[in-house]
């Protein structure tokens, strides 16, 4: 799985260098998100808050097994408006905490 993570990190980074959200839509489709436009927007907004593409990849991958991956990312993005990044990011860096949070969101 590390190679998939590395590839996804590279692809996310390249998408932002190319054309931002529009370039993320095919990647969101490939990963299995139902609403690719909204997912691309959420990834873009989360990237601004997280400032760490490697962490963002882990977040995206952790959202996939959720009952509703689209809602998990959307609700996480909403959570960033109420919880300061310096409190949220450490939680998201821990694999178990990240998985639990995205499951309940």
C-alpha cells in the first residue's frame, strides 16, 4: 500500500499544479467517490487547512471505507470551520483516531 499512497500523493500534488479542483474530479471518480465535484472541492479546502499533502492522502484513504465517503470528507471539511487546525491535525495524524473520526462523520 505505501506505493499506492505515494502515487496518490503525487497525483494529488500534480492535480493542484495543473488545474486544481477540476483535475481532482477524475481522481475522485477513480477512487469511488459518488460526487466527484463536491469531493474535489472538499479535498481542495482540506488541503488549505492541512497544508500537508501526505496527511491529506491518508485522510482521503481513511474516508473510503466509511459508510458514506463523500459525507465523511464533507463533514470533516465542515469540522475545520469549528475546530482549530492546531487541535484537529494531531488527531488526524494518528491512524486510529483518523479512522474513528471519519467513520463517525
